[in-house]
C-alpha cells in the first residue's frame, strides 16, 4: 500500500520539477471583471463569462425563484423523475435559439462530448478530428474505441486527404471546434461543409466558444458563416457566454431522440438543479435582447 502512495508522490514531484503542478486558487467574491485573490484586487482576463451576464439580475432572480418553487436538486436522472417541466421548456428555447428542430441538455460540455461521440460511431466507422480540438473531444473519441485520424489544424488540404483515404468506412464523422479555445482561431466552416458534402461525411461542431458571440443573433460561428442548416450536430456549453452551467446538443429531432436513448453520460446521471435551468432560460432571453453586449 505504501508503494502505491510513493508512486503517486514521485509523479507529483516530477510535475513540480517541470512546473506543471496544478493548484487551486481561492477567489473572493463574485467573479466579474475584477477578482480578489489572497487580498489582492486583480483584473480578470481569465474568465469565460464573455458577455458579463453571470451576475445579471434577471439570471439571479430566475435562479432564486426556481429554488423557492422547485427546490435545490433534480433528485433523479431525467429518464426517471428528474425531468421537471422547466427542462422541456429550456430545450425548446435552445432549439429555437440554435434554429434547429430539437435540443438536449447535458450537465457539462465535457460530459456532452463524452456522451455524443461514442453514441454516434462504432466499429466500421472513422472519426476525422482537427489536431488541436478540445480535450473533451479527444477523450470522447478515445472512449468510442473508433478508429480516428487527426488532420493538421484548420488545414483543408489535409482534411480532404483524410476524407479520400476514408472511402469505404461506414460512417465518416468530422469533428471540429468552431472557435479554438487556446488561440482563438476560427474553423473554416464553409470549406469544411463543402468537403463533408463532397465526400459524404457527417459534421459535428463544438460551439463552446462561438455561441453567444458570433452571428447576427449570437447563435455561433455556423450562423456567422450561414451554414447552420448544413451542420448535422452542434454542441456547445452554457457555462461561457451564457454565464450559467451545463451544455447542449442541437440538431434534427431524430438525432436528439437517438442521443436521448444512446448517450450514456446523459442517461446515467442526475439532472441539473432547477436553479441552473431557470438561469439558462433567462440567459437566452438576455443574449437575444441585449445585443449591445
């Protein structure tokens, strides 16, 4: 048993030596443009609260009202008794916002990608993924056990090379972030859409950093490039521009019905608290009304 702990300590020592040891910093007070850490007031350049609405009065009021009416927790998985009416309302609102037939809410962006990707591919399929996609996409791909290739970052010549090579696979799934989190690059969605249609592939985009930011109505990079109706699978988070928590996938009703039945990270987990769903509903209203943000 002591050998087990010694091995862990040795690995931690290596992380410290390489300046890679992670520690949590306690932040005092509400998170906005200024934060307080260890008594120091600092300008916050690290937040995903892109529109500054995490502390919006409408979101807070909605969350408080939901707690008073529905309590603090969902108390169950949604497929049992955790699917309170507010869930259905917010999913309809999300589908309308994303201009799709239906939507499904997950507990986080990470769990969404871990549920969506393995549900959609299997033996005989191929995944073609941008080389610097988010870790949740990478882990979802690994969990699927499906063969995958990575194309050079935003390189359409390399993507086409992979698609040509993929002839003969049952299903070809292209996955890309819309806005890449580490450097802010934009995926060339018009070119990707043309290639996926040329070679009969399916396209999944992660709009975590695009939703609420890009497009005339803030629907994301797909709206910005006017290709929304040509993207089969759109997922995104509710914890960035929307200032709340959770995630969603949007698309045709048949896709959402399928994922509701097959995405394990959706099926086998307790639903989000009512306060979160209520604040998401309010956030959708704010994003669509307060365009100045």
